[in-house]
C-alpha cells in the first residue's frame, strides 16, 4: 500500500462503527458477520484476515484519544511489526506501509490519525450532540468552528433545542 495521502475516510469509518441508534450505542464490529462485511467494504476481500479484536481495541483507543482519555502509547499493540519501506522507481522514492496482514486496517487508521494530529491539530473531534450522537468528524471549515457531525442532523437538533429553551425561559411581555 502506498502512503501518499491521508486515509481519513477509513479513520472516520472506523471511529464511527459505534453509532447511536434509537438511543442505544451499537457496535458494528461486535457481530463477526457484520464486521466481516465492514472489513470487506473498507479493505476488500483480500484483507478478511484482519484481527477483529485488535481492530476493535484500536478503534476504542482512537476514540479515547479524540476524547483526551488516552495517550498514543496505548496504540502500541496495533503497531507491532508495522514499518515504512522505501519503494524506488524511475521517478523517485515513495514509501509503503509494511504491516502484518492482520493489522492492515488498524495500522492504516493509526497512520491517518497521526497525520491528522500533526497536520490538522484539533480538527478531528466528536460531535457535540453528546446526548444523542457518538459520531466523529474532521472539521474542514476555514474557521475550524464546526461542532456537529452533520449540520442537517445534529446541528439542526441542537440549534432547535437551544431556541426552544430561550423561548421557554424568556420573560413574557404583556
């Protein structure tokens, strides 16, 4: 695998495998069949040997890192045997992620997290609709002020809730 760009989509997909559905946090990687489908969707059939326990553990650690509840050292198990190897061609040198087959998705997600941490600090965050949402997003806004995973969903609900509270608590004029 060439490492030429952030694998941001995979990172977000992994972080968001624990969505809140009908008020309950679910885990898309808990059921082996659903997890296999998720792995196939994000890595193709060739990587169905992914260590599911390691992938879930990596996801949980990455979520804790975003919430400032862990340190990067907690990612060590997923990085065992992972390195970059040079690939030389007529046009120059590129780098490839070398990893045990069962660590491919976990390692790619960690590399993407680290790249975001270094190049866009504070842009990877959890949705502020904490009572109803457990999703993560990368803020690509110029002002770095996005607060919700979706303005149409969580953002609209939060703004409507604040408006209702202001109207409810406003003094009535007679």
